[in-house]
């Protein structure tokens, strides 16, 4: 069931979203060659807690860390470890925080040093996919309009759009109805209403759309080993312009 939030609840979500935004900004400054993904996880955990919030992901369905950090061909849900980043990597950081009972959720893909042009373009286009979708985040449009916007932009550049994972509603639970696919689905024709809050998260691959899950039970990778990028924000639908709750006016 889709939950419609009040203005007061949206304000609480916006506060949680600011914690997420600031955590991602901190991670972005510290993503560099030689840094371990576990060190980034600790940095994020400590910052979220110091902000008076709780990491959404820690313990969620047994997930063992506070953020998801996925490198190169890892699409999402990478588990932080002693792995050291190296020049040329791309790093997708997915952050969630609970504040006053409400969740914020967002992701960015960062570049480590000198990244090849094809991969840089993938990261750029993945971000653009989100903003194409945002144009349809208004009352009267359908979830499928958001999905089609992402799919068209990604496929126009020859990229694979992940089918096995989707965006989602969000609020007092990290995952709520409705599903928000990055591709057209006839099941996602619900009309947007003021008070809906959704996490839109293009997950776009340089090659095939096909993915598989590693034996750790979490990490999802591309089947062809080519890079994947991830860009996500939590968005509130209003009577007018949508509210980006995990991103300031100028978004990275």
C-alpha cells in the first residue's frame, strides 16, 4: 500500500535526507586511491551517528555494514572490506539514514583518479537518467513515465538497464510501495499523488543489463564484468515542483 505523507512528515524526511546528502559529500571527498572501502564505511557510520541518525542499512535483513560500496562491475550492495581503491576505479556509494523515524536514501558514483572516457561517460549519463526521470515527478504522471524516461536515455547511449533491481517508495520503512523500475513495466502505472515519497535510482551498465549475485548473498555484479554506475535520490511529490530530499539545489 502506498503511504501519503503529510507536510510535517515530508519535512522529517528532508532532515533525514540532509544527513544522507552530507554523508555522501564526505565520502566523495575521501574516495581516493589507497583508501579501503571499510575505511569509507567507518567514516560514513561515524558521521551518520554523530548527526543523531541511525544507518538504515546496518543489520537490514542481516546486512553487515552501514553503507553499500560497489566498485567497477559491482552494481549495488557491495560489502565494505579491506579492498583498496586504485586509480581508474569507479565507486558507487549507497547511503541510508533514519532520523526521527523516517528514512533518507541516496547514491552517487565517484571517480578514482584518471578514469577512462567510456566509463566517465557512463557515470555522467546515469546521473542524467535521474534528471530525465525527475521531469515526470509531478501529479498526474505515472510511475511508468519515470521508468520510460530512464530507460530511453540509457538505451539511447547503448547501455544496459538493470532489470533485477528497482527503485522504491520510502518513508518510515526504507522500502515501501510502489516499486519504481528503471524500465517500462505494465505493473507500474500508478499515478503520482502529492505526498508520495519515492527513491529513484538508475542502475546502468556499460554492457549487458544482466547481473548476478555473488556468494556473499549481497553483492550484485554485471555478468560481462563491465562497469556499472548508480545515481539515486529520495524525492517527494507535491502539488507543484518535486522536492529533492537528499540533494541541494546543485547536485553532484
